[in-house]
């Protein structure tokens, strides 16, 4: 049995570093694992792509998914409705990318912060905005600085060019990562984690059947 699609295999070959190739392969394995856990067989998955390259599943009833990976983590969101997900490591990228990612209002807040606060603030907003453009399906064709965010306590929303407001479910993973799920409705998600060893063991068991 093929555990990943030919498209994912070819995409993984494009990465120079072995760690990136492994993360790329684990991303589709994580999707297949999540589908199997929800009673959706993955033997004959067919993928297609929107005009901007967002992958979609050819399934009835409709199932939506989105994948992201960064550093030591791979995340996958599966939903009955359209969804976007992103994960980012808190690095010093903010030193070069602030004007590409932040709106004028966000930059105003950013410049009042300490260096440590700047790094986490930028990473959080970057993750939110990436999940938004992945939700709408345009990817980086939509400038991240055009995505406006509103953070009030634990509630986060965003909109792009006065379009419908979107909801964000933002999580910090340790001190070094943020993850964000973008949806149209304020939906509660079940969040589960799995180690690479358990993921590979799951599929090894499937192969042996």
C-alpha cells in the first residue's frame, strides 16, 4: 500500500534537508491518521488543488483539511467546513519582516514593546495571518499586512479587505511556537497530539493487516 500520495512524495523530494523531507511526509501521514480516526478510509484518497495551489480532498460528504509544519512540529486540521491552520517558531524573523506582515496599527503596538515581547507578538500575528490566507485559499498571493486582527482576551478574529470576519483558535506550544486554526464560525475543536513513533507504528499496523 502507498502511505502517501505521489504528489506528496514529489514535493518531499524538493526539500534539501532530510528533516524537512521527513516533516513533509509526516504532514500527509498525520492527515491520513486523523481521517482514519474519524472513520474515513484513506486507501483511495484523491487530491485536487484550487487555482492558488491549496490542496483539497475529493470526498463525499465534503471534508476539509489544512496542514502546516515548522521546526519540530507538524499540525493538521480536519473539518466539515473550510479551515486554515499554521504553526510558526518564534525566531528573529520579525527583524526583517515586520512591514510585510503587520498593519500600521499593529506596528504601532509592536514598537512599544521590549525585544522579547516583540518576538512573541510578531510570531503570534504571523501565525494568525498565515492561517487566514490559507483558509481563504490564496496563500501568500494575499499580502499578510492586509489581514487585520482583533485580539480581545482569549478571543481572536480577523478580516481581509472588509470581507466577512473569521475566527481564530490560537495556541502557544511551549515558549517557542504558536499555532492558529482559522474558521468561519466560532467552533470548538478537539485537539490531540501524537508522536512520530506512534504515527509510524499506526501505519505499520495497517500495512500488516
